[in-house]
């Protein structure tokens, strides 16, 4: 009995992951989680902060909306296209190099933008460099690093990091508006740049060899029910489900980002003070957390397809409330829009990801899913850029909102008609 008990406890510790590990390993795991959360807050907040800078920059140079929104489009296009390569660099060079390059790119980008005089300089700095920098401190490296510490509890850890998306928007959008009001957009960008570079020193001093090693109590267990269906990327691309999921990512991102890129400017034009507009949209980060958790919970209660369709219906309601705001700008419609539209920003991502993992189960599922997710980056870029063009062509927002609404509906359609997604 005395000999069996330690073995049984050891087996249970291995199965339980980090929760059953010694106190020291738990402390390190929580430190890694806090680090990933902080970097995710920084990346998401700095990436989305351009929605606050859009109006003052366009007014400073007299640029039309399509020109200035092209910067925001490039940010998320670069971030989406870079993400598949970040994992390879992480495996080759480790987390210290990846995260340091991310902060270096962000710091340099904002310092360049603080002195920019031409559109191409904003496109290079805030567009390409910030987009790539966000990818280097974003969800891909964080998920790899956390996987080494949390094992079977990785979904719980990742839900904490995903909530950083909301935290970054909530913290940095109102802060950006306050800084712009007091010191101007150029000095605010310069402050962002020095802050990002200043974080490089403590980041490099962290015990990365320890962090990268992972917990010895996290073991890779083979699922006895796992079946490798032999999918390859080319084979998956010949299947209708691949393009159905790709189009869902693409059109949904088009619709959401056509609005998100200009939402602060829209609210200001509707009559709200700049700080109130930035703060209201910043609170979308709070409701996003509840939306993501709520949709995921519904998946277990009513099924995936009804949960996804309900989330689309709530997004559509949010767009309608936003349309009404220009005719009756009041706090009730504003709150309804933020709750409905903001809570669904990204809420479908985990369910669509799980659907892809189920359909294309196998050793190459990561490569297949990574390729499908490019649709989101392309849609984000195309949606924000198209939204700017539509605004300039019509000198208003009605056509833009109609475009966004049609795109969201197109993103929902695969879950209505594609057999593989209806199951």
C-alpha cells in the first residue's frame, strides 16, 4: 500500500496538469500567465488605439477617410498574415527573441509615426510594423508558451488571455483620447514608442530559459479516442468545409471591421464628445469577455450551430442600433450598441476554431486551421479599407452600415447551408 500510494499520487498529478504540480511550478505557471496577459493587453490595446487617432490625424493632414483607414487595414492584414510564421520562429529561437522583436517593432513604429509627414510613413509604421509587432506578442506565441505550463488546462488559461483583448481596448482607448486632448497625437505616439522600448529591458532580464522549459508535470497524453483522418492542407482545400469556414472568417471580419475602424469617428460625428465616444467603445472590451464566455457556454447547452446563429443575430441587432444612433444620439441606444455589437466581436472565433478542429482532425490540423484563419486577417483589412472608401464616396454612414450588415449576413450563411457546419 505504501509503495502504490506515491505512484497513484504521481499519476494523478500528471493528469491534473499544473494544478497538481508543486507550489513552485504553480507559481511559475501563474507568472507566465500574467506575463502573457500583460503582453496581450499591450498588443491589442496598441493595435486598436488607431481608432482614436484616426480623426485627429486625418484632420491634421486633410486626408480623406479611405486614405487614413488604409493604415488600420494594413495593421490587421500584417498581423493576420504574420501569425502563421510566428510559431515557427518561436520553436526555432524561443520566446525571448519573439517577444523582444515584438516590443522593438512596436516602439520603433510609434516613434516613426510621431514624426511622420506622409501617408506611406503611417502605412509602414502604424500599418505594417505595428501589425507584425502585435502578432509577435499576441495569441500565437502566448498559446505555445502557456501550453508548456498548463497542459490539459490550457483552454482555461487561454480564456484568461483572450479576455486581455477586452482589457487592452478598455484601458488604452480612453487613455489615448485623454493623452491626445492634453499633449496632441504626435507626443502621444512618442510616449507609446518610449514606453514599448522601455519595457524591453525588464523583458530581456526575465528567466526565459526557465519559462521556455515548461512544467515537468505537464505531460502530453494520447487521447485513446483520437483518430487521424489523414488530412493534408491540399486535401482540406478540396473540401467544401474548408472554404465555408474561410468565407465565414472573411465575411464576418469584413462586416465587423468596416464598422470598428470608424466607430469612434462615427460617434463623434453623431454628437458625442470625443472622450465619451472613445470610452464607450473602450467598454466593448468588457462586454466582449462576457460575450465570449456566454456564447461558449451556450455551445454546451443548445449546440454549436444555434449558438453561432444567435451570436450573428445579436451582431445584426447591434448594427441596427448603431444606425439609429445618428438620428437619435442617446445613452440608451449607445449602451445597446456597445453591448450587442461589442460583445460579439470575436465571440464566434473559439466555436469556429473548434469546428475546424473537429472536421479536419489529424496531425496537420494546426496548419489547416492556420490557413483558414488567414481569412480573418484578409477580411479585417478589406472591411476597414472598404468602409473608408464607402464613407468618402457617400459622405455618410448609411451605405457603410448596409455594407457591414450584408457582410455579416454572408458570414452567417455557411452555418445555414453547408452540411458539414450544420451538424
